[in-house]
C-alpha cells in the first residue's frame, strides 16, 4: 500500500528566510504522526503546504496521491484541518457551527443531519447543541473544532497545535478521540510542543530551524543513546557543574534540566566516579548521581545540539 | 458555484447579525439617524433673519416696505432704531444680522417719481448666509418695485422697465436645500454603511482565524464572496427603504420617478460599494484598521467629490477629473433625477454605465486580491 503522505525534498522560502529546508518523510494509513519542534521550526508551514494553502518553493509533496502544487483543491476536499486557534464562530451555537461547516463542505439534507448528530456524540457535546460556542470551556471548543474539521469524513486530518491552552484532562480526552479516529483508518498529523503528547504518536518527526533532525518511533529515537549511559546529577549548583564537566574527554554530552544536570557517558560506574571526583574538588558535591532512562526531551536536546554542530561545521566549510 | 454553499455562508452571516442586535440596529438605524442629523444640520435655507429697522421716514410707504420684509418670514424685526443708534454695536453683538435703513424723504421721493433710496446693511461674517439674505432682500425690493410700477399710471411706464423678467425654479420651486440634499445623503450613507459592514465582516474572520479554516474547505472564493455580499445587499436595501420613508415623513421628499428604476440604480451602486468593502478587507488585517480605511475612503469622496454639497463644476480641473472615479457622483445625479424630477433611468444612460463599470472593476479587483494565493 502506498503511503498516504509522501514528502520529498520539500523547501519553502519566504524571501531570504527558509522556513522549511529539504524535508523528506512519508506517513502511512492510520498512523498518528507527530510533528515536533520549537516555534519557528517550520511545523505550521509544512502543514499549510500539505493542506494546499501554500505552494512549495521546490521539492514535492503528495497527499492521498495528489500533488499539493498541482491539485490543491482536490486535496482540500479530502482532508480535514484544525488550525492553531479553534476556528469556530463564537457567536453561533454548537449546532449552528456544525451545520455551517457541513454546508460549506457541501453536505446536505439527511447526510448533514446524520453527520451533525455524529459530531455531537463524538465530541461529547450532547445536550449542549444550543449553547453559544463562546460560553463553552476550552476543552469543549477544541473537541467541537475537531468535529467541525472532520464533518466531511476526511481520510487525512491535520491538527496544528490542537491542545494549546487546554487543561490536562481535556487534553487526555482529546487524545482518546485521536486514537479512536486512527483506529478507523484515518491518518492524523499532529503538531505539538508537549512531549507527553509526542509519546502518544506512532512516529515523530523533530524539526529544528526548518530541517528534519530526527524521525522514527519513540523507541527508535531513544536508540541514539544505545551503547551510552545517561546520568542524572543532583548537585547544589547545576550550571557551574556543567561548565566544569564540559570539555572533559569522557563527558560525551551534558544538559541542564532545572536544578539537575544530565550527563552522557560511555560507562555508568566510571562516569559516576569521575563526576563525583571532579565536583567534590570544587565543593559542589553531588547528593546523587543516578542512571536514568533517556526521555524524549533528552533525545531532542541531543538531536538539536547535533544539528547545531553540523550546521556550524557546514558554515565553516562553506 | 454551488448555491447551497453560498446560502450556507449567507445564512451564517444573517445568524451572526441577528445574534448581534446592536450592530444590526446600527446598520439599519444609523442611516436614518444620519439622515435626520444631516437633514436638519446641513440646511442652507435661511429663515427668520434678525432684522433691525431704522425708519426715519415713518410714512405709510416706508411701513409697507418693512412689512413686506417681515411678512416674507425670511426676516424677523428685532429692533426699531432711532436716528442716532450705534449700528456697529448691533451687528457686533449679533443682535441683528441685517439692518434696513430708510432715510427721511423716502415717501416724498416715490411720490415725486424720483428714485427713492433704501440701504441694507448685512453682517458678512458668515458669507454663505449673507449671500442668501442678500438674495432674499433683493427679491423683496424687486417685488416692491414691480408693485409700484404696476400701480403707476400707464403713461409713465414707458421706458421704465422694458423686460418683463419672471424667473421660475423647477423641481424645487422654493429652492429648499433638503430637497436637494436628501438624494445626496442616500448615496453617502449607503456607501458608508455598505463599505464598512462588508469590510468588517471579512476582516473579523481574518482576525478570528475562521477565514483560514474556510480556505481549507472546498469552498470556492466566488461562493464565499457571493455569500458575504448577499446578506449585506439585503440589509443595505432595507436601510435604503427606511431612509426614503424617513425622508418623506420628515422632509416631505417623495420619490417622483419609477421605483423600479430607483431600485435598479441602488442595486448597481450597492454592488460597487460592497465590492469596495471587500477590496478594503483584502488590505486590512485588523478590524480597527479596516474600519478606519473604510470610513476615510468611502466617506470623504462621497461628501466632497460627489457633488453632494459642493458643485463639481466649480472644482479645480484636477479634482474634477478625480470625481469620475467616485461612484456617488453618478448615483447622486441619478437619484436627483429619479426622486426630484420624476425621470427614469433612460435619461441617465451615461451615469448608469459608469456605475456598472465601477461595480465590475471593483468587484473584479477585490476578487483577484481575495483569491490570490500566498507565496
């Protein structure tokens, strides 16, 4: 079966600024695909190109077999898109919003009524049909926005930071909805800042400054630490400790996480001994040095630092 | 174009409008309010001018002349001055705007067939009013002359006034300025409300992000534009009807020409105005900006460059050329024709053609700008 989304060498420039730089990936049917990265990493630009809203500068992208540059209208008819802000009409009721978007998607009569009812049940808004959207809590608006985006039964759904500003319980409920849709064979592409959400994706692409820096399942991404060990150091002055440890040949990587320091070394026992040795000399004695399982955040910091280093090297070379 | 989708948009606009009764009342009520305000405020008619009289002749003839001023209702006599009265103080303190001075010997001169002298002193600080008052006074004196001339023996008439001058003013015989202003007001008010309401309705969707959501649906731009324009066209036409009823009740301005022609002209004019609103929305990103741009670009030309208040023929040539791009200019001509003269559209082919041209051009550019793809 061919992938639902195929992106190859995709580039988008705005003037001199390159928002998306040589992106290649593919997504298969029924996958929940996470697109991660900081603000300005190029996630939204990528999604807008895949939705047919923006024309790529170069490279190609196909959604459901249709080229985004050649057939954006065909793509728009078959996909669902939920924008960063829940784009609903605040001054219409829940049902009016659903019927409006249904009408815009060309649903009519019986089908429109059926899909509207389905959406109300799916979004868990039974009994709230005649409430003004303005009066709904954030989590409900978010589910209504998703319901509006999938009224026309699209096979691919793009969600651009769908859970911004929503409470954790609503986020959880929203993800249950996403998993249910994936179970029905719908392909979902989700952008997010939240790493706990990223862990719920089947596969993740990490973008940094327009470039793809990591791609794979959560387990695959954690493989970058294979053969190496991550130690968490709790010492009084983490920043000072990092400055002290960095540059030592046996410290492969280090990063500060709040009051703690993460240090990557080749061997757990030897690493622990050397850290204690180095830090006790400066009176910054670690209370604890513990071997931990790398989190996605560790992976991302590793990937982004590697990318930055590569970029700097390219800059020197050119 | 799918009518169903157009209707989905139009129905949503109307639902939103009904949810916001204040805005709807503004759209329908403000035009009438403006009509009332401007109709009473922009009134070039001058009546009840305060007149001081210095009648030193105190004869039956001089009293007749004063009476003809007062009876005209254009003048109210506020003072009767003695010979030594300080005339300047009167005008400085605005006790009187005009002073009629009749010297001693006025009746005697008339009796003797000599030219009798009468002086009118006017406060010229407000030039417009002064000009109007001067016109009234000249007409009153002219009428008095004519009466005396007819009363005099036939033998003496020869050589005195060979031309029998009888001016007539058509369509607005009393030269009431409301008659002339109401059609202009309709054009100005419709332009303002139509441009502002459409511009805001599109920019609001830009601000809320719903426009982006609509762009990912299979909705065609033409469907979106038609769905946006239709409800506001209906609201603006309703506002027009309200204005016309109000104009009739308040100012006695009734439509003398065919209503169908009035409707067609208004429809073409409104399509141009709504298109201009769409054009504004394609430039503005916030409602505040859209409101300001829409106000300035629709209101100023409709007041100053449309012939609404200031006659186009007396403008400098460069400005006259500019007025060709102002649709209100053509609409005013047509409305004055249909409302005051009872004419049909057939007499205004050129103006209708210009309105159609404007509507087509503006809609075309707005369409192109709203459908252009981001790059």
